C-alpha cells in the first residue's frame, strides 16, 4: 500500500472529535494537501509548520508520527541548515529537536571509514534527492548521508555503522577466499569486465582476480527473454570475435560472460547485460532439471531436390528457382 493510501486510510478511521485541536487541525490539513498534491512534495507554509510543532508536543500515536514524518520530513522549511565547512551543509530538525530523527541527530557530523580512508566523510542533507547511490549497498541514498565531495563518494548512515566484511568465502565460480580491497579504485572486474569505482572491490591476490561486490552473487545458470535456451556463466570464452546479443557490443574473451552450451548455439552476452531485471526472470536455475524442449518441426516437407510442400501452400508443390531477375505473378 502506498504512503498516500496508508495516510488516507488512517485519517478516515480517526475520530476527530476526540482529538486535541492542534492534532485535529493537522490531520484535516494533511488530508487537504494529499488530495491536492498526491505525488509531489510541496514547500511547507507557516500554518502547517506551527501545527506540526504543536502536534508533536502532544505525543500522538506512533503510527501517525511515522506517517507524518515520512510524508513531510522532506520539507526544506522543516530543517535548520547550517555550514561548518565550505560548501558542506549540515542540519537539525527544529520541529522535533531530534526526538523523532534520532538516527540522524546522533550521527557524527564527520567520520573516518575503512572503505574510504583517504578523506573524512561529512554528514550532508540532500533535499533534491539525487540519483546517487550508496557505495556499500548500492541502494538509493536517503535524505541524509555521508559524503566526500572530492571523490563523489557517498554512504548511507546505516552502512557507515556496519563493520565492513573483510573476507568472503569462495563463491561458486572461484576456488579461493576473497579479500576486501579497502581503497576506492578503478579496476576491471573479472566477472563483468567493467570498471566501476562506485562499488567495493574484492580480490584474490594469488590469482590476480578482481570482482565487484555487486557481481559476487551473480547466478551461474539463468534464463533470459532474448534466448530459447538456458545460458551459463563462464569466467572466459573461446577465442574469436564474440558480440553481446543484448547490447550488440564486442565481448572481451578474457572476462566473465554468459553463453549457451547447446551444440551449434553461439549465443553469448555480457554478465551485466544478461542479468538486467528487464532481461532475466530473476530465477537461479543451478541444480534445476533442464526443461524438455519440444521438437522443432520444419514448416515444409522435402519432396525431392529443389521441390517442397509448404504448410502455407499445400495444394501445390513449390520449386526452387535460382533465376533472381524473373518477375512472378501471385498464385
């Protein structure tokens, strides 16, 4: 259920006559604003701001507090912004004074993190909700996050509080334990053949093997919408000129790829291309029995050399004519 639906449902079940006046007025105002702007965050006005402040002092039900906060916490006017260093914005919620934003209020304004030892990370507010993603979890960043402007490096608060995973047990397609490479670097991933400095990197030094955190859990056997058969991950592919059948670009033979193992089938695709959500069905088929394929039936019967009977023209045989310059009348 969407946030708007939740809010409307909650408001319709509330007995307004039993509520204190500030809370009653706030609920009425929220109802009006939702009906006017169901999908947009509007700049808050003075009347709304005062009602929020009074309502939070009344200690309303936690469910209502959660909905109010989620719907309206993005208002620029609800946050007091200030600068401690040049071009770095910090904030404080002056309505609740941090009581309902404890995970933000208690977060240090500056931290050092193992995954970005070169520079400190500053706590920042991004009211525009940019499309930047967290370096650790690859999820969209929340309103408030840690950021290094010099490196364009960002991390959610929740990820900053977790200890980095230093070692990962051998994945299905590599025999050794992988170790975290604790520096943001532009290295080519052996699995996807891409350079992506926005993802943490794990390595196997003895094998000179590099892999993005996002690529470690790629499945070995998948089915995609672009091909009839299953395709299998392989760390490299036979020499020759191969092209990805999804993006149509060249495949580097020395890096990971998905390919078809059926005899005579030369289908191959880049790892990232084959695992896009709009291409594969999301199911890992490793260990699952192969589907029984229906025997393909040719659309014609061969009568003799150069003569066939086609299903679309069964009352006459068709003869092969190699004279390409002749004009034909329709039958």
